[in-house]
């Protein structure tokens, strides 16, 4: 196997392997000369210079044009004009690389292919390139999909996308599966999550201000709920704990941050907390009708599986069932507590 230098239109040069790799029916050189490599279609039918000389130190494929092979008067300023006319949406660093390539080759299509070999392009679009050199999608499609993700988050108050960039890139290329997450699918995901937590957000925002005296807007709260990296930045797991506290305070119950932190670490989730605090008042009142005291802490401990609390609640449940025919306790499945109920 050898790298050979290929001369394209206008003296443009590139290199390609002349031997097919295992599992390939054609070598890179054969695909290049038949115009099958995206971004390098301009080399279809080009001439082969010969085996690459490893002593060369040029920018493209190690080949350095001789002094007589000038750029024919092309300037970097002209190259930038060409770049901006074709792809003004690209980052400035990528436009600069395209301009340099166009100055050297004079061929717009070849310049695109050479640009895709540069560090600037790979830093911004490297995940678009498959192992065989083809693209999952064009650069403009990639940027359009990511822009749609940002618009979706902006609609729910998230305006700082810094901590989402890596996730946006992975979603847009389909996590290397070739199945990108569409704008519509991402919108549906966010709408579903937002519908489930939007009522918690004002209370979490209020509690955060009270606890840390730090202003935190609703968009940042939602961003933290859906992105662990942001939650970690905002005093680590405190947002998750405040979610539990919000479920209690929004229904008139108070408690210390430390207690809610304890419950969170014992496995109390937001959904279960919502059910607990929604039904707790009625349950404690029903217990009073038979002369029993049932406090919130007992119900909280019961919700996280405490055996002593479970026995107490079950005794009260049995007494209620025998005296009033009212069931008070927890929904169970295979002897496991799945949620508190009051029937």
C-alpha cells in the first residue's frame, strides 16, 4: 500500500491510498478518480503524479508545490469572498481554511474537500465524517438541526446553550448510529418533560433564592432539571433536593433542607414525593378520627421503606378498615410499596 499524489484541475493536489483496505472493493485512489468521495469530486479523472515523497512538508497530503506552480494571482481576500459567498454560515476559522485552499487550488469543489481535512473543520464538524470519508449530513443541515434544538429550549426559557453543545452535536449525528434526533423529536421530548415539571419550577426557584440568596431564573432551573452538567454546576445535587422540598411546600408542608436531602438519598423521587404530599393531609386527618396520631415524618419514612414506619401506618390502616371501611396506606406490588393512596 502506498500514498500517491494526484493532480486535479488547476494543479490541485491531494493524496490517496492505492490499495483497498480489508473489506473494501475499491481503494481510496480508485474511488477518488471515479469521483465517489464527497468533497473531492473534483479529482474525478485526475492524473496520478506518483508515490508521495515523504520529504515534502506541504499542507495537503505532504505535497509542496514548486515555485513555478503559483496561485495565479489569487489572494486570501478573494478566497474569503468566495467562501462567504458559498458558505457564510460556517465559523470564521473554517472560512479561513477554505480561503487558503481556494488560493492554492483555484477550484471551489476541491477547496471544500481540502477544508474538510483541516483541524478547524474537524473541531467544528468532525463528528459528521464517517469512517469511509462520507458525511452523515452537510454542514448547513447539521447547523440547522442544532439551531432548531436551541429554539426549542429558548421557548421554555433556556437561553445559555454552552453546556448543551456536546449533547446537541451527539443528537444531531445520531450518537454515531446514523439516526439523528430530528427537530420534531427533540421538541416532543422537551414538551413532555416541561409539562411534567413546569409547576415545580417557580417553587424551586423561590426555595433556591431563600436558601442561597442567589437569583436563579426559571430557564436555568429547567436547564438544571434536564442536564446533569448544569445541575452539578449549581451546587451539585441541591436542585434535585429542592424539587422534593417544592412538592411539600406547594401543599403547605414545611421541612428542613437536610430532611429532604435525606429522603432524596434514600430514594424518594419527585413523582413519589408529589403523591406523598398530595395525600398526606387527608391521611393524617383520617387517623385522627380514630384517635391516632399520624405525623408527616412517619409517612415520609414509610414512603422510603422504613419498617417501623410501615408497621405503624399498617396498624392505623387496619383500625380504619375495621371501624370505617376506609383504606389508608400504600399501594403495593409484590409486597413492595409503590405509592401512598387514600381510598
